[in-house]
C-alpha cells in the first residue's frame, strides 16, 4: 500500500498513473489535506477517474484505478494516522507544495505524517520510504528535516529518497470535464488533464519495497541532483518567467505567452545563455535539446496552463528556479542578464499587481504584502529576497534600472528592446 498526501491533479496525473502502469498490484490511499470536493467525487465513482492526455487537437482518455481509498484529513484525522502506521503501508508519497513543508502543526500534512510515523515506530510497523514529489531542491533532505522538526527525531527504519517529477498538468476546466464525458460516456468530476510527456527520477532507497515504477518509465539513479537542477532551472525557471511576463502583458496562458516572439525570445535566451552554462548534464542527457523540448512542450495549446496558476507563490519558487542561476553565473565570472531580467519581472508582478494596460493582475504570494511595502526601495526589495545579490552592485543596478523602465515604458516594450 502507498499512502499519498495531496490529492491534487498532479498526483492523479503522475504518481497514480505510474503506479497503475507498473502493473504489480500496488494500491494508493490518497489523503486530501484541505478540500473535501475531490474526496466526494472519487468516492461517488468508486475511486476511478479519467486521465485526458492532450497533444494539440489529439485527446485520449484512460481510466485510472490505482487509487483505492481516499481520506479527508481535517475530518478523518485518526484514519490518516492509522493508515500511515499500518504495516501494510510501505511507501508514503507527498505533493503538498513548497510552503507546506514549513507547517508542522498537528493536523497539517507534515504533522499527520509525523504522528503516523511515531505511532508506526512504537507499534513496530516496519520500514517505510517517505518520498517528496514536490519541486524542492534536495526534496528528500527537506522532507527529512520537516519530519525531524515535527517528531523531535527521525523514527528508525524511515528513508527519504530524493526525486524529480515532471509533467505539465493544468487545472481541469468545465470544457475538460465535458470532453471526458464525451469520450467515456459518463460524468467524471475528478478527471484530470496532462501532456503526453512524463518523467520520474528517483533515488532507489525503499527499505520496505516499492512498485516496479521503472516499467512505467521511471528512472532509478544513485544521485538525482543533476536531473533536479536541470529540471528546476530549465523547465521551472522558464515556466515562471513566462508566467510573470505573460501576466504583465495581458496574456492568460503560457502557450500564448510563447506565441509572442518577445516573450519567447526572453525564455529562450534565459535557457541558452544563463541557465545551461550553470549545469552539468545528467548521463545521456543533451541539455540544449532538453531545453528546446521544454519550450516545445509549453507550446501545447491544448493544456491551457494559466499564467496566474504558475505565478503563484513566487517568493518560494523564484529562489529555487532563478536565483541559483544568477549566483552560479556570477561565480563563474558571467553576468546573467536574462535571469536578472526575469527576477525583475517577478518583482514587478508581486509588488505592482497591474499589467501594462493597467488591468489588475492576480497575485497569490505569502510575502506579497511585505514586498509591496518595499516597492519604493528597489535595493531593499531585492535584499528582502536575496541579500547577497542586493550587495552586488551590477546585479542590483540592473534590476533597479529594469524596474524603473517597466514603470515608465511597460514590460513588453522593455523586453522588446532588451
């Protein structure tokens, strides 16, 4: 049995699919940390749901049945703790977003995980692997630290393998639900949409056993770090950059942002000139080709990935996706012009919250209010997110100048002349 925390669309389009395609009988008990909606939907349809794989005009539908039980954490807390502690549970996976790793309160995802692991250790429940599938640097180590903070120590027999996950999974729309109903002949309120591409790289450290995910294309390696760094900086860095530039230029979807040659040029130069020089290629991977494929995948208009969705929680994402590139380029003696420009675009987005035409922009960021209070002080603003870069005269000067130009001329015109 696998227990999964985070019953969102990504899990249902990624780990649950790999588990089904492994074909060796493993089942998932999925825990919803907050909303009961998907719990109700899945229970009403015997926990089965439709995966729509969309590639341009081509759409296929597959029934996913690897999720066999669902729990709502706020109202079924004891059942969640009991399932984590159950000796039949041998793998625990999480997709809870970056900010949830800092929340160790009782009842939070980490708090419930810690309670279950503590009971498991006391009851002699046996070894278990706890696997973060979130976009975090060293996500295995981060999860171990979160569990230690919640438990006081890490229980015996628990491993925390590092992973890299990749699949573009936009929010499901009413149109998607109508497509699922048309293709399957039945209503499915838990249907999810994804692109054809899917990647899963894992450190093979599963003391209690695991599904044969390699049958479904997963790759088990000794060190995930080269894959992690490449994915976070190339795909996620470009994705965030397009989300912020798209939102500030009145574009709703990432694919449409890439349809603007000015925004596409920034994303391409960011990858080629700033990101790639900071990376070591994983074995057998051509990073230039990977970068081109990433942009091609983002052009898939069938996904309708909203800029506002990708732009959420930038104060947690930008340090991982962009600031490491800036620092590594500087350490190598280069000036990361395009990465600095992307950082400036994010700072404009989170502090001004209007696009070039003066229309309101949707901003969801835990530090938005704090950063807006610093909008009049560009150096102080940069220091609040990257004190070391605020002390770098050229970087601070470029970002200050970019912010002034955005205010005077608009983001798109400035990018056009960059």
